[in-house]
C-alpha cells in the first residue's frame, strides 16, 4: 500500500515548481526561491544544479551587480534562447506564429491575413509551414523545441485539436490539430484550445489576473468567446467545449445566431449587434466598432443609444456569469474591451441590479493587460506545461 509520493516524485515536483517560478518571474536569487518555494537552501542548490545540467536554467551575476566589489549574490534565470516552444493563433482575420522562449519572451513572430471564406482548415493554416521554417532557422544551434500550442476561435476537441464548430471562421469538423502537427513536423501533437480559454490562461499566469484564481474572461470579435478559471483551474468541460458563454440564450425572441440557435448572447453584444444598432454596415468589423465608440463619445445620439443597448445586454450576461461563478475578476478582451470602456456605467448598474450581492461584492471589472496576443501567449504557456510536470524528462524525439 502506498502512503504518499516517493522521493523521486517529490524531487520532480520541486524541479517543476522551481522552473515554473523563474519562467513566470524571470531571474530569481536562491534566497527568493527558498522563500517562495518553502524549501531549504541546500535543496534549492541541488535542484538548480540539476536544472542547469539539463540546460534549462543558468546561474550568474545579475547585470546591475557586474563589476562591483564584494561577493555578488547569484541569480537563477531561465535559458530563454535555448529552450522554446512554437505558439500559433488562428483567428477570424489573422494567423500568427511565434517562437516563445522559456520565461515567456517572444523571440520570433510572424503574421498573415487569414482569407475569409476558406472552409478548409489545412489550406487556411498552410502559411504556418513557411513560418516554422523561418523560426527553426533563426533558433540558435542546439536550442531545444519543447512542444507546440495553438489557439483557435472555435469549439475544439481537447484530445486531438479537431475543430467541431467555428461559425466565425466558417469551419465545421476540421482536423486542425492534425494539420498543425504535419506543419511543425516534429512528430509531436500540437495542443489546440479555444482562444478565449487560452487568453484567460495567459491573463491568469502573467497578466491582469495574476494571483487571481477565479476569473471570467470575455473575448469579443464577430462572435463572443469565454474563458473561465475556477479555483485556479481552467473550466473546459468534459470534451473541452465548455465556456461557450456567447451562446448562452438571453433573448429567446431575439435574432438567429451563427450557431443555429436564436437569441444567444453574442447576437446582442457581438460586433454585428452594435453595428446594426448604430445603423452601420455589419461588415465594418473592429474599425466599425471603434467608429461607433468614438461617435458616442462625441455626442452622436444614435451611437450613444446603441452603446446603451449593448451595454445593457453586456451587463445582463455578466450578472449571470457572476452569479454562477462568483469570480474575483471579469476581463473584457477583443472588441469587448472598447465596448465595455464606453458602457462601463451601464454594465455596472445592470450588475448591481441583477447580480446577487454576495456574488458580486468583490468582483473587479477589468481590461486585459496582454493585448491582442493574449491567446498566443496562452498557447505558449500550454506548450510549456509538460516541461513543468517533469522538467528532466527524457525526450527521445530530441535526442534522436
Ligand atoms: Zn449561438
């Protein structure tokens, strides 16, 4: 009968915790690591030596102490140039590829416009082949690819990255995971997740919600995506499809939705809803949203009424989510950032009227810290995960 973790399991978990600390916080002294991980100095020393031998961290004198007299205190820093992942983002209007080093630095970044109306995922992501070639070329000799992650604006099967439905991309039943695996060509699966889930993960690990374990992230473009983190863990449901807050039915007598249902939240707060309410072309996209927000701020009556209407619906949905999840923070990303900023009073007043006091009293309404690349950064974090689970794992693919 087993009574607890073995010495080896404890060591592995400590190695992962140390590596994750320097990945998230950058260079740290042994004293900082000792305090933050709750381990003694000699254990920290041994773990650092193991990670340094594996080429994952290095120890050295901090830049500001170089050339000074006296004995400097060493810092442990991640090997950001030598240990990296590939991160991809497949969005409505663009495809992005990046090489991200341990520590979170974006080392290379490429972007292409995604042609609208391309229903075949493999054809749509084909530009990634060229990006991967360039990124491999610029990586320093001996640098190690840990894995790859991808964000997509769609409902995606967690196990293999198969896209079940991406109404805004015009995709249904597309083997995106398989296509990306072929393009990277290292024999490993590419971890694919919904973009709002990954943006939430990024804001949680190194953005606006760092240190905040209960969070609802809302992402708006043509549709509305949601990423939920509860008790520090992403809520993605049984198959990975959870968090589709944009398809929460709020108005049964409302407009037809791209998903086939009627009156979903995104039909009331998505880009199309605001543009239609303001009497603008539905194809105006992000630029159109900015124009309406600007017109409202300059006193245009139609634009102001449209903002009030959408702000009201935004507040209804936020109140529902706050009542269900009791988050510490709700973040408004994508074009919802602008919509929220222009209708914050409306949203807050709806939340105060419809949210349960116990659920809403501590909630903070915020805009993202990581900007347009949040989902891409989340995809990189996802790709690093296996490394933190077992930092010294033997990787036959790399040693072959
Ligand atoms: Zn819907």
